[in-house]
C-alpha cells in the first residue's frame, strides 16, 4: 500500500515511524522545505511544493498512491485545502490529523485575533516586553510596532526578519515543558505572550506558564480547513492506516 504523508509536524513524524515496522507499507513523507535541517525520519522524504492542488493530484495518480494523509500544521491552510481537492480529483482516500485547538482555562487572559497581523494592534501602543512565538515566516508584521521589546523564538535562524531596535532571538525546536517556559518568561521579564492556537502538547507549556505567571496572551485563531475524515492524533491515524492496509491486502488477495 502506497502512502503519502504531508508533514512538517511531530504527528507526521510519529506516524511514519509507527508505520516503519509494518511490512507492505511504502511510505513517502512530504515536506514543504521551510526548515534547512528537518528532523530525519526513516522513510523516503520528498521536499518542496507540488504545484497546487492539480500538481498534488498528478503526483497521487503518477505514483499510484493508495492513501493520502494530511498531517500538516493547523495553520498550514493552503496545503490542507489542496489535499482535499487533490484527493477528490484523483479518487484517493484522505485522512487528516486535526489536533484539537487549545481552549481557554480558568486563569487564562486571552485576546483572540484572526491573523498574526492583527496581533500587532492587540499589543497596544505602550511599550511591552513581548514573547513572540508565531514562527519566523510571520514575524515581519511586528516591525510595525518597534516600541516593544521582543524575545523571539524560532526553529530557523531569525536573521533580519524582524528589524526592531530591541530584540533577543532564541533558536529552539520543541517540545517545551511548562516549568522551563515559566523560568524563561520569568527571567526575561515577559509581559505578554503572542502565539498561534497550534493545539497539541508539544508547545502548550508556554500557555500554561503564562497562566501560572498571570501574563496575558494574544492568540491567533485557526484558519479554516476543509471538513474531511480526520483523527486527533498520530496514534489514531496509525490505527486507521493499518486497518486500511488490511483492507487493501484482502482486496489484492495478499
Ligand atoms: P501553506 O501555506 O498551507 O502551504 C503553502 C504551500 O507550501 C502549499 O501550497 C504547498 O505548495 C507547499 N506545502 C506546504 N506543506 C507542504 C508539504 N507538507 N509538502 C509539500 N509541499 C507543501 O503552509 P505553510 O503554513 O507555509 O507551512 C509549510 C509547512 O510547514 C507545512 O508542511 C506545515 O505542516 C509546516 N508548519 C507550518 C506551521 C505554520 O504555523 N504555518 C507551523 C509548523 C509547521 P504547492 O501548492 O506548490 O504544492
């Protein structure tokens, strides 16, 4: 059974590693190519876009893919739409991993906005010490608010992506636990956290730390993704794919 996993998330890695020991699955992991040194996985990996939904549909047909898994990040909206369109066009079953969004808990002080750009206005005019964790690709918007003092955490080097006078750059890849996040935010004197509502456990520590420290959070709501067959995590996706594999083998008389 040929499986294409659209990745760039911890769930995609967990799924391809989970499929590894099972014979009969030919798994390819697909990455957009945003990180220079992505975590190595034990399956063939292709890197770069397909050329829109049509390009992805062509890839599915040309490689005779039997199952497409959309394990992309909740904020990767375009590839999610492309996956749904391409799967329908090529007649390939699609399973998505859609991790649940974080929900506000008692003690949280969230300002919810629809875009990263809208976070800038939500920070207000008065200078504040901001912990910025929206990803390198989208930090440029904060150049419009140079009065703040930024601590920016990214996986890739920040370079000159955010030209403001007061900035400290941290390079790190999650997971991050709440105790370490609390220590970091306390030591840096953070006054407000800016984050996307990514969901999942790997990066929830900063939200829990903000609650513990009484720090407000500006949080970006998720973009729309199409309704498709989905599960909440990699373990459930693995079960579904293994079950689909058994059905596939029966059909082929293996
Ligand atoms: P996006 O806006 O939804 O996608 C933009 C284009 O990048 C897509 O149209 C597609 O190009 C290509 N692409 C995206 N994911 C791909 C994949 N897994 N394999 C091959 N091509 C892919 O996505 P994004 O927000 O830029 O995110 C890019 C990647 O980073 C995704 O794989 C995502 O899982 C990961 N990621 C994103 C975020 C985030 O906050 N956005 C956070 C963590 C990880 P074509 O149209 O040419 O096929």
